C-alpha cells in the first residue's frame, strides 16, 4: 500500500527532472563507449544553449562578472589587512605551546602551535619548538604591517620565555610583557600528587 501512495503523490515536476538527469548521463556514457575519432556522434550544442528567458544582449554575463569582482574584492580585503600594533598571546602548557596574534580588539590575525610546525608528542612542549613558533608567528604579523606588540604569557610550560625570545629575535618590538596565568584563590581542589 505505501508504494501506491508514494507513486500517486508524484508531481509532474519530478518526472522531467528525472529525464533531465538521464539526458545528462547519456552523453557521458556515450562518450565513454564511443571511439574518440567519431565527431558526428558527439552531441551538438544542446546542453550549451541559453535558457529561453535569458536576454540575448549579453546581460546574463553581468551577474557572473559581479560575482567575480565580489570574490576578488574579498581576497583583496583579507590580504590587505594592515595592523601597526597588536597583542600576542602565548599559551604554554606541559604538552604544547600555542601562540596567537590578534589586533587590539581581539580579532585573530595569525597563529601557530607545535603540532602545526610538524612536531609530535613530547617534542611539542620543548623550549626550542616554542622559540620557532614565536619566530614564525612574528614573521606573519610583520608581513601584515605590525611593528610592535604586547606579549601575554599564560600557563606553566617550558616554552613561555622561549616564545617571547623568538618573537623578539624576528624583529618585532615588544612593548609590554605580562604574565596572565590565572591563579586560584584556593578555589578547586588540585589533582592528586604524581608518584614518579
């Protein structure tokens, strides 16, 4: 019974769509089966023909050009982002180091981490990798026009100072170096001590 109900609910719009799909698939199958040297069997210009309601004076090309201009404008505005000063956030955990460059409002401009640099496992938390991360992020920021930045360090990891050294080594002026690690006022119970 449900099959009869489904067939009775078919609208006339559904059937031509199925035919269109079949006609599109047939030339592809014919092209795959037919020899290449037979130009007479290839479809003429039927799929390329313009719709009947399109204007003939070439106005149909205007939206496509406008879309291309809009896409080009978007890439120009993203690539042309110029910032003279910003904030560099360094998060140094026991397992990794992450560095994020933002503008003064907090919008992210560039970022990097140990994993993004291609390191895995315990190598991500080393001070050498943190220095490389800081240097790479500072170069990206300087390519956007940044000349000075304040650095905010957070976390207990070994890459805290190394990331700041890498930022300074790349040539970016550090105007302020602040530790913003959150300290509890005896809030949560700490995890149990490690037995090594």
